[in-house]
């Protein structure tokens, strides 16, 4: 028991709010028109010039940070751009010494304490239980090493804040045009049921409405299911966006995903037409409700439409699915047929919104047909493209990574933007300036050219207020990634990430690229499409002038069809050294690692309001499936040719350590499960495993645990976290280590022996719930075998507490026995506290009243104590059962904790 395992266990307000905000408050039934909801109130961040006066009150997240690049900024101002260099587009901040130095010192002291602890334990082996001693020693060594690997990556946290005002000053032109580089945005979806279509369409709407030059960004939806539902839904979305996007521009709406915007309480008005705001908003609310009804109606409209066309065609056999223009849908049909079913259909590219003109187009004034006045608003929309790659039963389609690589090639032939952002289907743009923030890092003259990607944190809506299952994962996003930001950069987490296109092509960064090297060194590396290969060099020029996408003539469509074929990647480097990486569950982490291994760096961008947001799996089982996929893929990476320990010299040594920790962490569960099940031995064999001499052991343990808590408290301060964030992280680490990580270890063992391994289930997203039961899925219980280990751990520790109570009642223990048992009870109770969210999830709707779980635990303790008392009474001869076969029952001779 007693071991190191216990220790590791919205923009600013405007003065124009006035009438519009108060009227909207009355409309919404709230009494205060100026009060924004706590979850969405924007807090000022340190400005790019380092002045907190310009920002007003400094955010608590920034109070312990100080700018460290004053000299560079002064030099940049002095040269005035006369040397032709690009400006400095972000500020760099580090943790103040008042926190950073104690943080490093405490980490060093804890390391020394751990070393001394191991030395002492080696010199004082526990001779009466050597097998337990060896397990404990190996486990403690592993926990000590993994703690060190985790800690060293956070000893130099760095925060970088984009200067959006300077970016606008340098790149936006007085005539309304812009010199900002082009940007392609990728969205991926596959199933309109598990990934509800309303989320995907909201994501697309928010991208179309983003505050980025309309003619400089395009949106690509990859539908890997080839479903006409998504295509027709995209048509409806384009129609609705023609109203929504100008509405957002006119009134400076935030956020620009309508589902999220209309779910908010009032926010300060920052637009330029407060007199029109209430009426415009009311009209858009009605339009959005009708839009959602049209999306829902597609599930019945499309079958009816197809029945009419099939009846008119009079064909027998398979019934086709028909598009609104009277042509057959080339993708998956409602009734699957040959070449029109899931996993077998032709490739599809449909341009729903063409590339806009370069000059602003003002809308129409209000009229009887449309009460919205857009006469002073640019109504252009960015380019919108639907993609569904070819599928064949004879090919391995490589899931999400394969779909994104097809997007990469198709977009290269259409828009070929030098920068790319990718989203999951349930994520949306929460801050309309997020694209500009990412571009600040890419265009900065210091590390911009060597930056492969900019990672934004994942934030989620509709998570329960206490974040029971640690969906926000704030310790990772707000502490670990800031630590990596001070090395070679954060890891890629799969969504909300801006890429440099040529970095994905496997090109070396400028710092490692000789001047005479050819970017396109081998056509076989990229495939046989000459059009695609010729697009690579222009993509490397981030400052090139924008070119209109080619007309979709027959030759262009033939090229697009070619790069979408299943066989295109045969004999190439796609999925290995080009594009997103294949044959692993965590293609995101491995892709980011490959870029770091090649010498690229990455940047972390955290802004207020949050750049992007999405939907989290708030059901316990779905959350555990998500963690299983991550942990299983991480171990696959560690035991593959992508192992961080095998990377070349371009990978920063500290970055190598961080990746080693991020990929090997599930192994900890092998030892942790042993510790959590040790109470079984206490109950049935009477052994209480404590290293002796007891007082010295406890002293070391208390020091190590106390230092862990102190380090955690300091980390909370500089990372801007709360105590609840830190507790949830600890709790879900234990839950994952008992319920999920053992399965991940079993998976990699099977893989190492050449077997198939465990199948990773895709995470189903939360379905929009009614306001009367907002967190209904939180209380749903979905059975899965991986729940059993954690249930066993709960049962064992509950039995240990109950049995110790029973023994204490009738045992007549000495002071030493009481001390031993007391420490054991602290350990057992602490484990139950850590697994508490899991236990709540297992009691379903009863968990709405958490005190019920406490009552159940107390009842279990009493019942087990009574059973133990009865057993002790039988052992002492007060009660004795007799059996014909043996003449009496026999019991263990030692029962004390």
C-alpha cells in the first residue's frame, strides 16, 4: 500500500450597449441587460505591448506572467521595417520568479527525497513479504521516473500572446482588401447520427462567418460516409449563411455559431447598429429555428423524393437515392447497392459556394420580403466545398487520417492555401478572430518560418458544472502544453490546429534545409498527379498573391477524381512521411511528433474568449472509450518506429522526454492496480504491508506526498487553474488507470505478439438535450466490460474499511496495530475519494443526489463489519458451525489489519 503510488496518485464591452442590450434583456426575461453569463464573460488578457493599463484589469490567468521580449520589441520598433523584415506579431511571457523559482526548487527537493527514499528502502528490505517488496520497488521506481519525465517538461512554461491590432495594421488595407495569406479550413465527419448534423453545420457556419478576409479562406467538409444527408444539409447551410454571416458582421456577434449564440444570456453589444439589433436578432432566431426544421426534415424528405424519382424511372432492382436536381447521388444510397454503400462508392467533389470576388459586395436594404438591412454590410461568403473520397472494399481507408490526406490533395488543386486549419465535426469557431491569432505566429519574423503548426486548447460546451469526468482536461491544456511551449512546442491534439501546408508534405524547416535543396525531390513520394506536384512549390510561398480557383472543367474534375482514388497512395509516402500518419489510433499525436522529429517547432495559442469550442462525451462509458483510444494509440506509438527514444538529433532533448512520457504513461496501471488491490491480502491473510522501521517509512512518505501537493498548488497558480481542476485531473487519472489503461496495455501486448489487438470504438457525441434535463446523458449507465476492474477496486477498498471496523470493535488492538490500521484506512478512503466520480456514474440517476452514494458506502461498511465480527466470533468459539465432512469449519489464524 504505502508507496509512491499514493503520491502520484468575449471581447471587451462597448459603451453602445444601452438600449439594445436592455431591450434584449427584457425579451429574454432577464432583469439585467448588462450582465453576461459567467461562462462567457470575456476577461482582458495582457496586450501585445505588455501594458495592462490598455487592457484594464489583468486576468487572474495572467497576473503571474511577465513579458520577456522588450528588447526584441524595441529593436523591431527602431528598425521600423526598413530592413524588409516582417514585424513581431506576438509577445512572449514567462512565469514570474516569485512562483517559478519555488516551483523548480520544490521539484528538485522532491526528486532528492525520492532518491533518498529508494536508497533507504533498498537498505531495509521487507523480509517477511519479499514478493510484495519487489513489486512495490519496481512500481515505485516507475512512478518516480514518470513523475520526473512529466515534471521536467513543465519547468520553463512560456505563454505567447498574438498582437491582433498590429496584424491588422500591417496586413489589412484601407480599401477593405487584405494582404493576409490564404487559409483552407478542413472539417471531418462520418455519421450524422453519432455526430449530430446540427453540430457539423454550426461549425461550418462559424467558419464562414469568421473575421478573416472572405476571399482568402475556404471551407472543405469531408464526409467520409458519402451521405446525401450531409450534402443536402450543406446546401441548406449555405442558404442560411447568406443571412447569418452579414448579420454577424453588422452587429459584431460573438460567438458566430448560431446554436451557441442563441443559447447565451445577454452579452454587451459591440456592433454599430444598436437601433436595429433587437429586431434583427428576433428575425434571425426565427430563421434559425426554420433552418433546424429543414435539416431535420431531410431525413424524411430525401427518401420521399427518391421514391418519386424511382417510381418515375420505372427501374427494377436497387432503388437509387436522388438529388434535388434529378440526378442520382453517387455516394451511399439509403438502401445500399453495389457501388453505392458504406465503404464502396465513387469520389465526390461539389463546390457549393464559389470563390467570391475580390471587391466587397454590399447587400440590399430592408424590404417587405426581408426586414434585414444589409445595405452597408459586405455579404460575400467564403468558398464552400463538399468532399467524399472514393471507397472500395479492397482498400484500407485509414479512417480519419486517410480522409484528411484526401482533403489535403483536393484543396491543393482548388485553392492551395499555404496554411490549413482542421476541425472535428463538433467543434466551432468561438472567437471570430481565432484565424488571425494563428496567423500571427506563422508570419512572425522570429520563429514563424520554422513553425509547422499552432495548437489551440480544446474547450467544451455543455459539460456539467463540476466537470465530473474531467472533460476540460485543463491540467494538460493549461499547464503541460504551456510547458512544452517553452521547449519545441505543444503536441498536436487532433482538432483546432493551424498547419503550414508544406510541413505536412514532409519538407524540412528552413533552419534544417540547405539553400540548394529541392522541395519536390521525388514524384513517387507524392503520387502520380502532375497537377498536385506542381502545386507544392506555390504552397511554400506564404506571401504569394491569391489566385482564383480553377474553373471546374473536365480536366480539373479528372485531376480531382484521380487524387481521390483508393489506389492513388500506393507506392508513395502518404501516411508515412507525407500528410497525416496511418496505422495508429492516435494519428494526431504521431503526426505532430513527425513534424517535431523533422526539426519543425510548434506554438501554443490560448486567447480570451476561447478560440474554438466543441461537444464533449459526458457519458462515463463514452468518455472511457475516448481515453482507451488515446492510451492504446499512445502505447502503439511508443512500441513502433515512431518511438521518441529513436528520433534523430533534430528533436529537442526535453521534447523527447515529454513525448516519452506522453506515450508510455499507460504502463503505470500495471503497478497501480497492484497497489489498489493490496487490501485483499490484508483481509484474507492478515498482512499489512508497511516498510519497516515504520516511523522512518511514514516520514519519507509524508514528505513525498506533501511536496507533491505543494508543487500542485504552485502549478495551479501559474497555470490559472482552480483547485477543482486539479482534483478532477487526479481523480480521472486513477479512474483511467483502473478502467482503461490495463486494456491499453493488453492491446499492445497482443500487438507485440502479432495479434490484432483491441478494437477502438469511435466516440459518440452528446445529442442536444432539452433544457428540462440538460445533462441527461451524464446520468445514463452504459455497460461495458472495462468497467469491471474499477468496480473490483471499489469493492476491495470498501471491504477493507468494513473489515477493519469489525476487527477494531472486537480485536483489542495495541497502539502499533491501531497506527497500522489507521494508515491503511486513510489509503482506502483516499482511493474511494479518487474513484468517487466513477461510483457516481455507476449509480445512474441516483447520482443527482450524491448523498445517496455516501449512504450506500456507510451501509456497506456496516454490513461488512458485522460479517467480520461474526467470523471472529466463530473463530473464538462463541459460535461454531459443524459440517459432516470435516467436523467443523476452519478459519485463517490471523485477521488483523
